[in-house]
C-alpha cells in the first residue's frame, strides 16, 4: 500500500492552508522545497561545492516523470540515467501518478525547484501505477535491480503495512553491497507500533516526518480543565499572540439559529463537523463566521466520523471579503464528545504558535522490536512543494517526502567522502540531529522521533563516527548492569576535547570511559527496580561538536540466559516469582528468520542454529496468570555454516512436504519394479 493513501484527501484540504501560510509581506508565493531544503542545513555543503555529483540514487516508487524540466532526461545524458518499469516491462519507468516524481524532486530537482542533492542522478524503478496495493515481490525485484545497476543509495517511500521478511532480506542484500537504504516510516500515526516493511528493517534508516520551516509549522494546543487534547489548526488560522481562554459552550453544528439563544460571548465554542440536514454544505468558514458574530473567542470542531481531520477556513467557495476572525481547530470525534459530555462550565485554553521541529500527526511510530529503535530519524514531511507530473509542482505531506531529505543528505556525505561505509553515513546522520519537542517543550519519545530531526550541516561538518549510533539496553532483577563498547573513528585523527555525559532517569547509574582512541566503554546500572521501558541519551562532545546517542532500556523482573553448545542454544528461565510456562521466540537478526520453542520449570528449551549471526531472544513468561517479558541476545561467530533453503515455509508444513516427497519416492520405486 502506498504510505500516503489513507491521507490522500489531505492534499486538497491543505491547499488553502498552505497558500495562506506561504505568503510573505509582498504576498509572493514561495516554494516549500526551497524552505525545507535550507531548513535541514544544505547551505554549508553547497558553499563547498557539494551537490550530489557522481551519486546514483535509486527511487523505488511509481516511476519518475523525466520530462519534467527540473528532472529532465532519460538515459545516460539525462537526470534519470536508468531504471526499470516492472508494471509495463516494455516501457520506460514514466510516472503516471505523481508520487515518485514528488519524491525525486525532494532528492534531486535541479531547476525552478532545487532538491537536497540537485546534481545527483536518479535510477527510477516503477513498482506501482498508483502507489496503492504495492506488490512486495516487485519491491524486492526493484531492490535487486538497484544492486545490479550499482546504485549508491536506495529510497523507498512506499511499502506494506506489515512485516515482510522477504523485503527485509532484500534490503539486507543491498546493505551487504554497501548501498545506503532509506525507508519512509509510513503515515499510520499517531498510534504506536504503526511502522511496516521496509521501514521495520534493522539495517535501513527509517524516517518519520516533522513540520517544515517556520511559516509552515503552525500548531495548536488545547487544555480543558488542565487536561491536554490533540488539536490541529485549520487552514487560514494565524498565530495567536496570547493564550485564548474562556468557558466552554456546546453549539450544535455551529448554525446561526443554534447560537442565537446561547451565551457565547467570550466563550470557546465546540461544535460538530458537518450538518444535521442532508446535503447542506455548512463550510467551516460559515461556522467560524457564525461563532465570531455570536461573540466567541475561538472554536473547536470535532469530527462527525472517527478520527481527526485537517479543515480549511480558506477555500474556493468563501465570500470574496472573507477573513477568519477567531482561531479554529479540529479534534477527533472521541475526544470531542468527551469534552461535550463533560463541559459543566469547564474552562479551556487554546494556543496557536509556530514550531517547525514538531512531529507530524500522521507520522508512523515505533516500536517494531524490543531489540532496536525505529524510526531512527525524522525530517520535514509536511507541506512540501515539490515537482509533480506534467511539468507541475504540488503541495503534499507524508513521510514519503521526509525520507528523500535523508537520501539526499546521504548523497552529499558520500560525495564529500566516497570511502564512507553505509553504517558510517548512518552514524553521521543520526548522531548530529536537532531535538524535536511537543507543544509544551517536552522532547518526543525515541519511539516516535528516533534521535531527532535531520541536520545536514552538522553531519557534514562532523568529524567523529560513533557505532552503534543508538542502542537497546537489557537489564533484569538478577542482572542490573549493562555494559557496551562503542567503536569510534575520527575522520581527521583528532581526539581533543572528548567528553561523555548522560541524559536519562536518575535511577540509572552511568559511567563512560574512553578505553583508547577507538573504544568508548559505557556502563549503566539500575539503582532501583523500576520495571519497564526507559529511555535517555548519551551525549559525546568532540572538537566542539556534541553528538547524541539515544537508548531504550528494558528492565524486566524475569530473565532468560543463553548457552551455546556447538550448534545448539540452550535457554534457562529465571523469575523471582513462581512461573509455569514460557514461550521463547528466537530471531536471526541477519535475515529475520524466526524459531520458537517452549519451556516449563520441568522442561528445558533449546534450538538448533546453523548460521553465524546475532540472535534476538524474546521470552513471554507465564506468572500467576499474567505474562512477563524477558529479553536477551547472543552473537554467534563459531559455526561452520550450512547451506539452507530460502523458503518461508513453516516447520509443520515442511514436515508434511518432506513426508509427501518420501511417499512419492517409495511409490515411484514400487511402480518402477512392476
């Protein structure tokens, strides 16, 4: 499924909002590509002449319109130097939808719009006609073709809303060939656990979406009786200089005759979207006019169907002299009804202000695994004006347009230093980010925004590579200490001004020591038994630059230990309380293959392993009718690896197939003897 499909209606709604937001003092329209690209820090590389020259970026999408003047040319002398059409295999990968062209523009437009890496070349792989119902098999074939065509970077801004191990393996193959792979997180937020493949892949860089530059980043906060609610400003709103506070009044659908007998003066009005009269077009601008005429200070519109929505006050059907007089925000139906049902003279406070480093509502969130962090980074993905099919430009939003900012950034780093490995590029981008804060100044969680927002200028000037650039720590009631070593690489062989600090919960003890110039040893210990998930950041200063390494720590009451004996792993469950059963899931981190086994207090558990890899072990322990988790990892490097068939067939079905083959063979022998 195309990540942006469920939000396709947003584009039309947003047009009025965007047009009102991009006006400067002379009422001139500016392209947001020219805002988002400098906003993430491309000025420094451009001053030094770094523009993506010599880098090939594969775009796996709906194709690219190579007739667009900013992306002109098909073949060795054009912008789109190659690719393949997997939908119509005898045709070039021309984009008939627009999505792939929009993605390409963010990366490498070179004309009226200017992308992050304008001189980079594009390989266009068309795997979908309309961006919806995307075949995982075609994504895999496109990744394989990109490897064959010597791509430096692969950008995948569409995918499937579930785990797909075959896509994961294809991505791993690209990484093994030193190709930097970027995937969009998806647009299924704001719920947690909403990232699908290939965004779930451990080795790729998964990108969520923030707002854009200052003038496209109007956000809103609402508190009712000191309880915060999620609201979205409607198109046409202006920033409020001061908080808007007042009593709450329910106004039905916001019709004039509904408000005439209500005391709305200096109140915050809450109304329902739409009308109770079938076919009546009760625009938000009409509701706003009615509310302002009645004396309201602000208005909240809750949805008439489940979910939140983007509304517009400025649209093609407004009166010629119409201008909004009061702030108007939208809210989802469930929260809106909650407010309506509990008004009872309640007080509300509303704020509208600019905050570009704010996570977009639609951006998919983690977690995808207890063993690694997704998304890892965020970039502008809201209100992006980029290239569109048929020589046009289009305002659009989605993580589809955040990912190519990161792909373009990788191209700049790779041009500057062609010897960088893909994991070193990842480190430079992830450790040099800007913090992303909510409306109240609190940083978003790592599960929502990863390390933070892309800062190309800082990554470009960085001199220190830190690996890994993020990590997950595992502790338990019987093992409260976690230790990890980080590999350090100085790009200019300087080590001056090195300092390590800890930003995390007070109940986590921390020490960091530079063992030698290449290794940082970190030790964290739980000072209290606060079971659950905790997060924080290690901050490393070097030569005047501060690098950030985020972590998530799982502190569990139970634990699972692992012992390797030749080609077997043996597991031992511990829990401070009496336990009755444990299901153990073992994942090969290299290819995503999963094995399961079970254990009881009287029955130990083991599995056979045939491949050298890091294995992730997730145990669900049954304790007094409840389930408790425990985690561990083991890195195996001592096996003589065996050839293994690459079929995704469950073990039981494999047994049935093997039995059938044996029976067929026996029958064949008997018949042959007759």
